[in-house]
C-alpha cells in the first residue's frame, strides 16, 4: 500500500528564487504552463508560491494537495500508471544497474525516461496531464492557488524524483521491493584498485623523436567544402613551430602579418611579400623587424661597431659611412643593426634596400 507523503510549507523565498532547477522539474513546469488558459493566473500563482502562501503539501498516488491562502482546499490530479505500465517501467529500471543507483541518489536519468517512453510509459507530464481543482471562486485553469501549488511542487521534484513516481501511483518503498524481485545486472567494476595500480610501477617513457625529423604530409582525401591543400600547409606549419619550440625553448607570439610572412617563407607561398619573406629567411622575426623599423642603438654599441669596421680595413683607406640610427650606408651596401645584436646586410635595388645575406655580429665581415 502506498502511503501519502507530507511536506512542510515552504517559507517566503528570497528575491530572484527560481522554480525547478532539474530537467524533470522543468518538464513539470512546462506541462503546467502549456496547459494554462490564463497567463495572469500563472503570474499570480508564481507570486503566491514565492511568498509562502501555500500550506503543507501532501503527495499521494495521483494527487497533490494543500490548503492555500484564505483556507482554500487546492488539489492537482495526475493520471496514475496502470499495473501493466508499471511492469514495463520496472523492466526498464532493472535493465541497467545505473538506473537504480541514480534514482536512489535522487536523480532521474534522461535515458531511463526515454526508455520508458519507448516502452509506452509516460513518466513526465505533458499538456493536459495536470488537472487542477480548487474551492476558490476563480475560473482560471488553473487558478492562482493551483498554479502556486504546482510551482512549489517543482521544488519537491527537484529534491526527490520519487515524488513524481508517487504521483504516478507507486512510492519509493514499493518500487524498491518490486525491483528486488527482479534480476538486476551487476554493476561493472570501475577502474583498477589503487594498490594494484601502484604495484605495477611507472613504465619508461618512449624516446623522443629526433628534432630534425621531417614532417610527413597528412595525405588527406578531398572532401566537399574542405581545402585539403590549406590544411596540409597549416599542419606542416604547426610541426615547424613545434620543432622551433623544442630546439630553442623560445616560441615568440606572432601577429597575423608576421605569421603570413613566416608561412610564405617556409612554404614558398606567393602572397606579394617578397622583401619581407627574404628578410624572414635571413633572420626570422628579427630580420623582419630590421627590414621594417628603425631604432637608435646604445652609443657604446655603435662605437664598438665603428672600431670593428676600422680594424677590419687595417692598412686601407677608411670606408665612408653614412650613419642614421641603426642603419649604416656604405655606398651600395647598407648594414642594419638588429635588436638581436647582429648586423644585417642590405643591397640597393632601384630605390629600395633588400636583404642580401646572413647577419653577423662583426659588421666588418660584411664589408668586402
């Protein structure tokens, strides 16, 4: 025999309190609101529910009841499941050990409800499944008192899905006893005992791949809407950047423009960045910076460079240098000092200066 369950009245709620945080509680609210013929009554019902104007609630098979404001007896009827439907529902619960554990943990698994529906057992109410009744003179369907009762019931459902099962006809104890008479699958062992795991020790890590290993193309199959060639370039680019990090331990964050230059230099892409690409090939991001920006190095750096130039031409006439910031022009040759401490050679092409070779720390090496 299923005994009724009683719940104390909910006190006034704080501002902003929500109804139904569980997915099955929200389904209950949706059934109420989809059935309603009067949104004003729903609004009043929400206010009554939050301000504590519903008395203690009694839940019994097929019936939700409370005494509400002004001593009105308010009831909401829910259709009970038939014996045949309960048997099919219990079959679904017993088919998976996790279902029982979830219910006992006060959770209603999605897949259990879906399996029950597939077996023709409606657990969650839908439009028209909640039939309100109240002694008040309001003609609303539901009236504000029945609506308030339903909204507060969503809090009960949040805390215990067995409340819903009791409304459908059977209480928790009856369900547990019925399930004990069925063959319930044993739960699969979860994981490995800690003692056994630690006893195995730590296996050695595989040897790292050689840093100079060539990247193997992905060999992707063509697909609609997918630029396979672009994906292969991006994969090769990622491999190149990873190798750079492993070998140098330093990975500089690039701007979008700098990354375009890098990829053009690495994969010979024609993006109209010829001088920038050449600068990147000669010195990476530092070579690109030397191409595009001028700055003033410390005086002692420039003095040392001047001394190196003069010592490199011992016995010869001193070379004429037109110095401006980090750029020293010697006829058709220009040396540019980079922020990495190296001098980069440039040659004149028309009205422009182009990168002309690998950088050196000693500028005299670059002067022929």
